[in-house]
C-alpha cells in the first residue's frame, strides 16, 4: 500500500513544479532588458528627442545606471545594485502619484532645457517631460490647477526615483560588455541607446 501513496505524492510534486512552482526560476521576460524607470536631462537648443544626459536608469532586478554628479548628467556613470523590494516600492509609488494618469505633459519653453522621465510596468509605459518647476519661471509664471497637479506628480515621482539607494557601486567602464555597451546604453554615443528615445516608451 505504500507504493501507490509514494507515486501519488511524487506525481503531485511534479505537477506542482510543472505549474510554475517556486522550485523553478521565473521565465525571463523581454522586458527585463529594458529599464523600468529612467530620468534624463536635455540642455537648451538641443534636438527635441536628443538624450544628452542620462541621470538615472533603474531595472526591475535592482540594477542602476546613474551619473555620479547631479550637475553633470551623462558624465562619470556608475553601475549600482539596489534592493528589488525598493525598486518595486518605487514603481508602485510612481503609479499612485499618477504617472500613468491623464495629466497633460508640460511642453516647456522653446529652446530651453528640459527633463524627461519614463516608467514601464510590463506593457504599460509612459514618457513625460518637464521644463522649469520653479514658481515664476517658464510656464510656472501663471500656472493653472492642471499644471500644479502635473508639478506635484513630477516632484513625487522624481523623489521616488532618487530615493533608490545602491548598496554596491562600480564604474561603468568596468561593466561594459564586449560591444562597449551596458544593457543597451552606449556611453560613447548615448544617442544610439534605443531606450533613451521616445519610441521605446510608447
């Protein structure tokens, strides 16, 4: 009588694993190679889709790519490793702040510098822009209620991104792959990085 019982138990365990039990690693998704969030800055008089200065990019596995100096986006890039739970919390907080909402983008001031922030949750993705958020400057000279709502959303999401802290840091130069890139980011020609462009977030 023991043998049928053992067989039944073994079959149940095998079926459980086959149905996606924790004994097997999660299937890798095509979205794992793309950042789940990023923020960059484009200086004034630049092309409208010119990714001139990456400030930070974060992946769902906790990988971070960021500039060592906030005053020099795209310069002195570092690779860090953050806690996955912190990244998940950041993504959820940005969603709650309304990043995927219907707020109208800040078109900024012509020829002035602007920031770009993007968020991806599987197939849901969005890319938003912002010029100066200082009261009295640019569109903030006479803001309406909708614009203030956009400013508040931006500030909250930006704060969540900057709150991610790596517990391990390396120079980007030490993590480059054979083709000279890191997860698609090309430090020599940032404009060639596919996920810095708007098409990657539409």
